[in-house]
C-alpha cells in the first residue's frame, strides 16, 4: 500500500485528522468535504480523492461521520499508539524542543537526548538526561527509538543523520538548515523557518518592488 | 510575473540559493544541474525547468556560474535587502525565536515583539522590548513590518492572524498548530513539527505494523 500513495497525500492526512479532532471536540458529528475543505484551504474534490486511496468514507451527499473518519485516519497514520523520540543537539533550540509539551500530548514521547558538548551531556532537562554523542549508537541499538529530532549546527547535521540512519532510525525531523540526505526507506522532514521566510519575500518584493 | 509561477517553484528557490552559497564558500565557480540536484534531491530537469521561469541561466553542457546564479536568485527572492520582522506571542517558543540568531544572519531583522500577558509585556529580550497586544495595530500602522511570526496558542492564533492582516502585514510565519486563513494577496507558511511527525508515522507503521 505504501508505495502507491503520493507522499503529498500522506502529508495532508494529519491536517484532516487535526480538523476532525477540533470538530469532534465541538460536538459535530457529521462534516461535508466542502466544510472540511474550507477549514483547510483544500478543495472538496481533493479531500475526496485523498481519502479514496484508503477506501470508501461517507455517503454521497451525506458527508462524513466525524468520529468514524477520525478513528480511521488515526489508525492509517498510526496515531492510535505512541512513538518514542530522541533529540540530538541540546543547544537553545534542542532545549526548547525538550521543553515543548506539544509532542507528548500527541503521543510522541521523548525518551532520550544527546549532545556533543561535555558540559551539556550529563545535565537533566525536563526529566530527560542528556547523553554524550559517544553513546548514540549504543543507545539506539539497545532501545526503541522511532523518530530522531536533529537540532545540531548545520555543519554537523549530515554526519548526525548518517549515524542515526546507520543505527536503524527510520524517521528524522531535521531542524538544521541543510538539505540532509537519507537513503530510500527512511523518512525525513526539514523544518527551516528561514527558507520559509525566503519563499515569502518573493511575494513581498512583488508588492513593493522599489522599497528597500 | 508573480501569478504565473507556481508557489512550489518559488519555495524551492531558497534551497537553490542556500546550496549555491555553500558552493561559493567552498570556492566552486561552476555547478551542473546534476550536481545541484544531487545535493537537494531534486532532478536536474526540475532545476532547469524551475530556473527557466526567470530567463536563461548557464550554457548547455557548461553548467551554471555559481556567483551569477546566486546573485540572480537573491535578487529574484529579495534576499539582497533586509526585511523587518515582528514576533507575536512571547511564551517559551516566542522567546526561543527572539533568541535565535539565524534570522538576522539572513537579513530578517526582528524589530518588535508582542504578548498579551501583562507580566511579559514590558520585558526586554535580546534587546527587543515586548509590547502589549493592545499596541499591535498602532505599531503596525506606524512602523514598517514585513513579516509577522505568530507563536501564540492555537485558540488565539486565527484572531491574531486576522489582526495582523487588517494592519497591513502581507507575510506570516505561523507556529501555532492550526491551519490559519489569510485572504488572497497575503502569504502564510505553517511550521508544525507535530504534523510533520504524523506524516512520518504512516511510513513507520508500514515498516513494523505489529509493533506497539
């Protein structure tokens, strides 16, 4: 099933699940693809097409049952279980990530942290002991870690990604400002606010081409 | 020109610029679309097609002149000037954003910060005075702010986005975990690490469907 479904479709499913969670919390029991689409700036046709990869949902003209569709999406995405996370690089950003409670709320449990600096390794942040980078491979081969968050400086990032992959990690969230490479079969997502701003300045420039 | 070029193309240009910056720093003067593509996991054909929107670059079989292409991309994206940024919501995340020096290094100067909490407004963080949310409209209509970074809780985010748009902000980087809406002519980018993780767990689940 995996290879047949475009990654861009998979990446939209968490947005659908989040919108349905909000609707369910508000007591809504049925939602149309029209309403869901308006909330997400996606066309109703796109939503129907995306969901059609996974079977039949809803009835023509009747909309989707909110709880049923949410349950099914959570099952498809694996959100009905918890996942273990390690954070590599405990500078300012890594610390902020350890302190962020949004991951645990959604079933992403941070179980370990690593840093190369001797004065950082050994510290405990949010109940997580920061380990030495020297212990990375030993830890990853003996403990279950599903997702690694990379928050090291750019120049160290690809080497860290390589070490994670070699130790069996199959999903990486990369905050370092590089386009990191992973082999086939490993997922990686890049979070880069500067690149996102740089994609918007193109449009700002068009608005006021003579400004400086 | 703006409306003719797909947003997905615009969003790749900063990645090209970043790779070229690295190549230039390493003393490289010429690069092929093949080499650039390998660095970015983009096909050479895609790179050539993306760049063709903006004119002719490089010569068949000779590759691109690194400095020339970088200069042109910086000009196209508006990276040859600086942009002013405000941060709204100075909780843990907002503080980390104020402390992050990667924006200023790339020409994104944080000029103001806002928070609704009386005990946060009035504080100074990284030389930036945190202002009351009550002052948002006055500030934005009297000072130049190009990009707003939204780091408020989910339930407050859409209202903050609406206030920013009404005060003339045309580019928003949203860290709040909602799909925020903006009218046509305003750019918005969402940064949501949880959604990114949820798009990867689909593939993890496929790898080990029986794990729990």
